[in-house]
C-alpha cells in the first residue's frame, strides 16, 4: 500500500580510488569525462569515483543495494566498464524498483584534475545518464590525507528519490 503522501528518501554514496601505478598507466575518467594528460585511477571498472559515488547514493536512497552488490568484482561484465554506463544502469535499477529520481549532488575531493573548467560539461553528461539533475562541486583536502598527498581521488554523493 502506497502512502498518501510521497515522502522523499535520501541516500549517501562514497567512492575512492588510488591513482594507477606508473608502470600500469590508465586514462583518467572522472565525472563521465576523459582527462587527457592526467594519470588514471585504479579500479575494477574505469575508476570514475564521481559516477560511482552518485550510483551508490541512488542505491542507498532506494534501498537497492550498493555498488558492490550491483556491479562487484564477481561481475566480470563490468570489468573496465565506464562510470557513465554504471550510472545509467543504477538509474534503471532504481526506477525499476519504483522510484523517481529527484537529484544527485556530488562532492569531488582531490588535488587534480582542475575540475572547475569542465564542471558544466560533466554535469550535462551525468544528468543525462541519471535522467535527473546532477551537480558536482570540487574541493581539495588542504594537503591532508591520501587525497592531499596526491595519491588518489574521493567523492561523496547524496541523492533524493521518491516512491512512485
């Protein structure tokens, strides 16, 4: 039985990836964009921490598992998958579970790449993947921790969904 009033549900997602080793270089994919000239991130898929955190926030809000449950390393078809592909699939799973997506907000934490010049491009791609507004903000950790030392990138996301 559906409640008379549709109450929004919120979810939180987090993802972190170390930069790939220099002896096993990879391209950097972040927020659905390739960043030429930047060292890529290690991971089962493309390592796109922004897209992964967004997908995890959607799963959290809808109660449909998490990134590992849906796309884990036991799923070889997702090896090297694009973060955008995972985000599209996450949005499909959430909608199939009976939810509409309100929005997703992501905070990127890292020293590089310089995100601001490509923010609008990233938000357009991610919003298209989700089928709802996605915003991305970026910050550094002022030299503290693994992101401050330039060892990797982290992303934290929130999502709002409503049962339909």
